C-alpha cells in the first residue's frame, strides 16, 4: 500500500471526525461527477454503490444538505460536544463507512475496503479529538472568538475531504510504471 492509498481514507476519516456528515457528502459529490472512472463500467457491489447509491441525485443532495446543516449547527452553543459517547461513536462509524467506501470504489478488492474502513475510523478519531482540542487551545490562547476557529476547522475539514476524493491511488504507481516503460531506475539521480 502506497502513501496516497493510506492518506486518502485517513484524510476522509479526519474530515468526518471534524464534521460527521462531510466524508459521505464528499464521496457522493465526487462519485456523481464520475470521478476518475468516468466512462469505465464497473461490476458488482462497487458499481452499485457508485452508480446507484452515492451518485443518486437524491442521496447526494441529502448528504450535502446534512453536511451544510452541520457546518451551521456546529457554531450553536446548544450543540453537544463531539466527544460525548453518541456523537463520537457516530463519527467513528461514519468515518469507517466513508473510508471503506473509498477503498471499495477503487475496485481493488475487499481487503482494500477493510483497510479503508479501519483508516477512516482511525482518522475520524484523530479528527474528532484533534479538532476539538486544537480548537479549544486556540480559543483559550488567543483573543479571537471561537467562531473564527470553528470556521478554520470547517475549512480544514473541507480541504481534507476534497483531497481524499480528488487524488487517485494511481499517483503511487505512476513513477514506477513510467520508469518501467522507459527502462530507467525509479530513483535516478
């Protein structure tokens, strides 16, 4: 497994840990646009998830709406802490689901989906705890109101999700494939 293969579900999980609905919404938007497999017909469960579920206009619009609602609701004082048991477990589950779907969407087998799910759940834990504690520390140590740090966290979460769905795993193999075709060492100096 290359670095990009590990970073994608981890980043999507971190985004989900910060904003629970963001990971699945990013996947739905990316898959509705065809992603990197545009014009390529898939088969089986992966094809069904991409072609019928996540790229469905109704599912995509619902996921984007819930993600947008969460971005607003996060700033309300009545919103419970993401570190409470229920919200944290939901973030871990949603991060695992998003990471698993990301791994499965690459059509590289069940093992990749399981690894993606584990990385997505781990990323969600990192995003939930890291985002919460970093935001709290910045809020205490600066004169800026918390809403500015919340907006910075939103931007970070959106950026992580965008990275996860925009970059392909092929980036790990392109230098190797190019070197084989040119018959040059991969790390020629």
